[in-house]
């Protein structure tokens, strides 16, 4: 992995991953791909090249790959789970038609491809506790349908055409740089913003709803590490369970209250998000990622909370 195209470079993951790749891959170039209305700004714009890169425009993607001699694509364009329920056709178009465009370009130009999967690729019939790497995947959300299909299509391109596709199933991702939007796990980001701003947090997810979550630095390390892993050691490819912490709204609220004793929470459960959350695992088993490419998280709820609060104080106050 030397010359990289990040599609969706201004999103929650892309904005930080692009900067990390530019810092960590010497001698290469990382292109920040964006769509109109989501142009890169500031350090993201100034630290390297940026190109309009719409997953639905295969010719545009192929031209960028050609221009920069791209050998790896991070395909991060997606609608998150709650938005995908509102706009299922658009979610399908971006996540599936977009993916096949990328995979076709990768097949022709010999690029590796990372397209994230998610806890959303599981459904109500999946074992929820210690969800195994290989298990039932019958999701009931459009987001989940596209994520399972992403895993299958990515494996198909690997087996049929030798395209070097690899991926992880991300938990809900928590970060202070760029807000997520339209996801079921977004509450675990928004709760920190409320605490630091001194506001009561209105929580759309019911207490007792456990989901896997992860702090962004761990997620970024996973995204880079999996693409640099020794292919001979990979039994799986699309996609690996990765985990670091699992909590419900009450647990994260109490962790934040240690720093902000007056912090308050009120529950106004959103039935769409709650239905999705109930269908997802409580906690995934990530032993295959640990064994096959050395995955190991660094942050737990306590250390993440301290780091989030420190950075949000700098950002918001
Ligand atoms: N964070 C995503 C969502 O909530 C799941 O991968 O939609």
C-alpha cells in the first residue's frame, strides 16, 4: 500500500484516516476523494491532493487511479443505518452499485480494496453474546443487507479475480474530529458533546441496550493494519469482527458522570434506531482478527472517556 485513494475522505472515518495515511506511508500519496457539498477543508485539503470521487461514477474513479498510480482504495462512502432506512434506494445505489464500480476498477487496475462492514451486518437471529466470526447473518435493515452483500461481493472478487479485498466489521465508532450522521450508535458520540457543553443528553436508545463500540484511534489502526497484514496468514478476508468495548447508554452515562457529576440524561427512545440496535450483537468475538493479523485494541471505556473529554474541551470551550 503506497498510493491510496480514500473515497469519503471528509466523513467520520475518512477525515482522520486520510491524515493518518499521509503521516504514516512514506513516499506515497493519499488522495482525499470527495463529493460536491462535502469538499475537504483546512489540513485535509492542504496536506495532499484532493479529487472529486463519486462511487457512482466508475470513469471518474478509474481516472484518479490512473493519474496517481493508486494501489489501494479505502471505499468509505455509505449511508449509515438510520438514514438508510429513510432512503433505502439511495443506500443501495451508494453501497452496492458504488461497490461494484470500485471492484471493477480494482480488477482492471490491480488495486487492493477496503470496504468496511459493521455490527450492522448481523441480525436478530445472530447469537448476540460473543457473536462468532462465522455465524448467521440475516440483518433486517437496508444498511445490514448492503453490508452482508458487501462482504460477499468483496470475497467473490478475491476468489474469482484475485482482487486483494480485506475488511473489518466496525463497531459504533466514537471520535471528536468529525461527527457521524444518521447512525444507530451516534448517541455514544453525541453524549460527550452534551456533557462538555453542560447540556442534558436526550438519549434515543433505551437503557440496557448493549452494543459494541470503539474509539477512533483503534478503528484507524485496524483499517491500516488489516491492509498491511501478511496475506498468507489470512484465513478470513471480508470481514473480520473487531471489538474493544461493549456498553449500554447507562454505562457510558455513568462513566461521564465521574467527570461531570451534574450531568443529566433523559430517554426519548427512537423506535427506528431502537429496533436496529436490538437486532445487533451485544458483543462480538474478535479472536480470529487477533489470531490472523494481530488485532489488539488500546482503549477501553475509561481511557476513551478521558481522551474524548480532553479533546472536546479544547474544541468546544
Ligand atoms: N455506526 C453504524 C450505524 O450506527 C453501524 O456501523 O449505523
